[in-house]
C-alpha cells in the first residue's frame, strides 16, 4: 500500500474482490496489474466525479484558463478544416 493506494494483481482481485471493494469504499484507490503492468484502477465514486470535473476544467493539464483553452481548441478545429 502506498498512501491510500493499493496495488493488486488481476488474480488477487479476482480471488479477493470483496476485500478490495471494501477498501475502495473506505477511500482507497486500487491499481490492478497484469503481468507487472497497470491495466486499470478502482477509485471511490467521489474521486471519479472530482477527476471528471477537474478534467473538464483543464485542471489536470495544469491549464485553468477556460477562455484560453477554448480559443486554442477552436483554432485547432479551424486549422483541421483547411
């Protein structure tokens, strides 16, 4: 466990799903690995909503200027048309 993050193999998840689900309900994030590579994550619902909301606002990219992001996006669309 790293902070509130737990790493589990796909086999461990399959064999102990209830235990890992309880961990997620308690606020932990579960990273699922297969053959040593991350294949997915289970996160509490509250974090999922926050993650999506933050990504819409550009916070995850470090760009919190909505107007600037919109301007760049429109410019990219215009360039793609021509």
